[in-house]
């Protein structure tokens, strides 16, 4: 079963954009799901996990996200190594420990993890997902979920990093961290 969770934050107050798992289905009355180019459909594997902004999984997710942002009047996001590091660490922790939540075992949430990675943020957001087998599938599911879509289309966010970990049983855990520097 694929599951998605999201959280958004700002320096003044952390705003939870969602906290309950949501199935990746079109909500009644919601705008139609975006049309995404099907160029990044291949299933991910351990070889795709990397902390480099140039890694295929980073570039594929970034391209799909920016395609959606352009269609809604937002500037393109740029990748950031610190956000990739924070996202990868959280994805790996969830996969290793077998949980699915924005809060880790130490009680840290996305804002703390991004700050621990050395990113001084004034705004941040996070999407997580489990079970999607490709960048195309995970971005499609995030865009079909109102709270995830809200993070992706938040024009006040400027940078992004994607984390990916493959748990036993070949279950992918995805983390998408967004931020705007102070």
C-alpha cells in the first residue's frame, strides 16, 4: 500500500499541512491531477540513491516538480545538498526502523532535521511517501494529494532535496524537503 504524509513550516510558526496518511487518490471536487511527462518512469533501485544534486533521481524529481510549478506561476526550485542530506537521513531512518512519520525517534521534525544539516531556513516544507517505484509515480501521487501539492506549489519555497531509501522487501521510502534560506 502506498502512503503519503506532508508537513509545511514557516519560521514564525510550523503549519501542519497534513498529519494523517492519505491514499494517493483524486479527492472529490479536487482539480484534475496534473499531466506529467512520462520520461522518469523506470523503477528505482539502490543504485539510484545518491547525495549528489546531479544524481538521476534528484534530477528526475526536480524536473517533474518544476514542470508543475511552472504551470502554476512559480519559479523553479534548485537542488541543495543540505536538503538532500536531511531528506536522505530521514528516508534511511524510516526504512531501517520501519516507521512512516514526519517525527523521527529523537522527536525531531523536518525543520530540526534541515537545521541539523546546516541549512538556516526561514521557511520549509516536507513531503514523505512510501511504496512508489519511480520518480514519476511519487511526484504524480504527491500532486494528486492536496496537502502535498500545496508544498510543491508553494512559490515561497526556493530549494529542494529528495531522499530515497529502499527497505527490506524492496519498499522505497521517499522524503522531499523544501526550504528557503534566511
